[in-house]
C-alpha cells in the first residue's frame, strides 16, 4: 500500500544522499586547488642594445661607374671592396631610471676564421672602464677593416695550410659588463653582441652581413606568496556541509526504516506470485447452486480464462442492475466481473480492421 509519509522519508534520504555525494566531490576537487598564490612582482627592467652599421669604400670599377663609395642597394662584391667601415653603438638603460652611480667596462676585438678551421684574433679596443651618474649609459666605437689585405691574408694562410674553404667569417665581438646600483639591488650583467661579415666566395663572391642589431632585456623583481582565502573558506564549507548532510542522511534513513512496516509472509507471497494471483471483490454468493466469485477487473477474468485453458468469457446484460456481466463457468464455480453500462467503452478497431 502506498504510504505518503514513508515515501516522503525515502525521497528526502535520496536527495540528501545526492547532496552529500556532491559535497564530498567538491571537497575532493578543492584539495587540488592551491591555497597559496605565487606572483612575480617586477621592480624594474634593464636593457642592453647594440647596433652595428657599416659602409664601404670601393676600388674604381666599371660596374659602379668608378664610384668609390658603396651606396644603399649596391652589392658589396669582395674584389671591389677596399675598406669596410664599421661603427658600434651600445646603450644600457633601466626603467625606471635610477640616478645612482653606474660602472661600465668593455672591450672589442675581431676574429677572422674558417668554418671549423683556423682562427686569428685581432684586438680593436682594449678594456675600457667608464663611470656614470645615471643608469642610462653607452658608448660608440668606429673601426676600419682593409678587405683587400684580409683577402690577401686568407690566401696566404690557404697556401700555408694547403686548405681552402668556400666561405670565411670576419666577426666583430664586443664584451660589455654593466654594474648599476638600483634601489637595494645591484645589477651586474654582461652582454656580448657579435656582428658577422661573411666572405662568401662560393656565393657570388660577395660580402654578407649578420647580427647588425642585438638586444638583451631582463626584468628584476621578487616572488610574493599570498594566501588564497576563498579556497580555504570553500574547503571549510565543504567539510561542514559534508558532516551536516551525513548526519541528516543517517537521520532520514532511520525515520524511513523505523516507519516502514515489516513485510508479512502473505505480502511476500503475493509479490512473488502476482502473475497468477487474481483479486476477488466478493466470494461465496450462491446463484443457481454455483459458487460465485467476483473478480476486480476484466484483466483478472482474462487471466482465469488463460489458466483454465482458454475457457470462454460469456457476456450478459443484467436489466435489473443495468450492468454488463462477464463470467466464466468452471463446474460449480462461476467467475464473474460486473461493470455499469456507462463505464463500458467501445473497443478500438484493430489497425487491420481500420485499414479495411
């Protein structure tokens, strides 16, 4: 029998169980969320910049109408270039600018080398030290390379070593060390910009330039650890709600189990054999020497007919009671089902009959 109170207790227990499962899952996921946040707070930024520029003086030539200066867009062919002029401009800056004593030291040298082969180093600027009263500082240096003599040197070394390479490199290397007092920090950093002049004998006998611009930046700061309050609060809420829901669920289950009436052996048997049990509304009424058993529905009467090897269901109308009477005769027993005429609905035609 349907018990509203019992079913309500069961529904409450189910809802509380789902809420408890969600609360436990939320607590589990919150365990993976860190309670501390590590953030990098920048204090200042400093930047090294180096820019190489070049120009060339040429031998008189038919190609360039005997011009002696290399113009923008002209191709610097090695046999036509006499002198190569190189300027190096270096700057060091901080953001923000600090009006503190700053020191700078640098040296510049060139390297003539064969790829994976011999190497010759030529000093250009010895070590120089400079002092500044600001974190913005720099210098400019200019150098001239005699390309004609450099080619002659390469040929002499080739004759000595009996080696030949399709390309050679002339590198201009600057080694810079900067030191700046910035607030409570001391910046001590090095920078090494390299310009490479490629003597590409096998690539059209031309001079090719690489590394004309170099830059190095760094941001100085500290890592700050801060607490993520909402994660801790949500964890505590999850713990508290899980405990509360667990207690409430236990109480709801207890109410359900206490109020649930025990199932009798008869109820167990009726549940087990419900397919063959037919419910009766009246029993033992004698009519014409037969025992009359009234059943609850036409379905129950159909079930009896099937159990009695499909005995026919007889239909009559009782003029006195204005009822339809459906019954089955089985020896001295009459199984019947009564229904008022107004309650009988015409049967719907089968799909085959409707289509015909």
